[in-house]
C-alpha cells in the first residue's frame, strides 16, 4: 500500500501567484490612497507654507514682478511702531483670555460635575455658543456693547448706573473683546474639563472628606492634581488659539480706538490688503509661525511624555 506524499508548492516549482497578486493589489491600493492624501496635504498645506516663507524675503504686490529683498521686510517690521504695539496687544489679550477663558470653564466644569440633576441640559446650554458662527457672535456682542441702545448700557441705566464706552475706550476695549472670546469658546473647554473630572475616582474624595478636607482643599489637593494633564494641554492650546485672535477686533473695533486692539493677525491683514504689501505680511506670518511653533513643541513633548 503506497502512501502519497504531498509536497509543498515551492518544492514543485509552483509559485503562489494568487496570494502574491492579492498582496500586491492590496499594497498598491493602500499606497495609492496614501499618495492621494499626501498630494492634498502638499497642495493645500505644505506648498502654502513654503510659498509664504519665500514671499517673506521678497517684495510682492501682485502688480510688478516679485523681487528678492532679503531681510528688508523684517527690518521694515521692526521699524514699525505698530508692529510692537500689535505684539503687546496680542500678549495682553492672551493673558486676559487665560485669566477668564482658562479659569471660568474649569470652574463651570466643576459646578456641572457636582450637579445631580439636569446635567445634559446645562451641558447643552454651555455648549450652545460654540455652535454659533464667530461673525454672528461678534455682531451680537457689538450690539450688546452699543453705547446707545445696547443691552449692557440699558441694563446699567435701569439700575441708575452710568453707561460705559465699552468698545470706544482704550481702557475697556480689550477686556470687552476678551469677554466675547471667553463666552464664545468656553463650551468646548468646559466639556473637556468635565470629561477629565469624571475620570477621578470617587474614593479619593471620600478619603479627603474623612480627613476633614473642605471643598477648597478637596479642589486643590484632589481635583487639580488629577486633572493637571488636561489643564496643561488646554493651557498650551488656548495660548496658541488666543495669539491668533482676528475676528473680534476686526469686526468689533477695527483695531481701535487708536491702536489699542490691533493684534498680530489684524496687522498682517492690513499689510496684505490695506497696504498691498504681501512680502511684509508674509514676514509677519513667519514670525508668528515661529512663536506658535515653540508652544507646539511644548505640546508635542507634553503629550509624548503622557503617553
């Protein structure tokens, strides 16, 4: 009785062409999809960045041919007093936005986390301003700040207090813009903080209560340490976001009164579309890119360390 021995296909000189073709076809499809994504990024992200860097060293007004001027655009920026004022205003806006836009959402998240009923309703109420277009928010608050029939001055007059020049005074214009930005963007930050708060084990709060810790001690010794990663990430993201403020000063004040609310992006817009100087505008965007890139590196290192 003979026993048939089944030899592998490789020993018989037969190649598994079906499996090989299938693997080649899958790889070609995957690399094809990857190349399409790379082309989109190259055309709409990487190329504008490289083009902007080149424009920052050229004199460009789209009327005459671009000419290479080296560092003249940067020298023009450094000699412009409005450039330094714009950076000071941007840093002031960022600082005030961190005081309000960083602390207020965290406090609201803590309050929402302590609620026993109606959490979903209050989350919706807090998040509603985020769903409004920024231009609509700016126009709405511009009416609120109107020195005549505006809502805020009407409320002040109703209680016998004098009205304020919210957007027409250098002392209150920047703070008024910060309040608008805080109201419009606090919903997203609040939900992120709320998600971080809900991951804290309840045993920690129970142990703190048994040790006699009050509300503030529990907040400082339990809540803040347990959410420090979320707080640091949101701090970096808010710094990057607030340093790019444009919509509020552009629509509500136009950079005034005087230059008290001119920000870096608003000045960049003026260089490009008011002064028709795209080279200097690109140089300013390159400087802002470098500054924000530093905070971006901190963010990457922070997230890698957490991982």
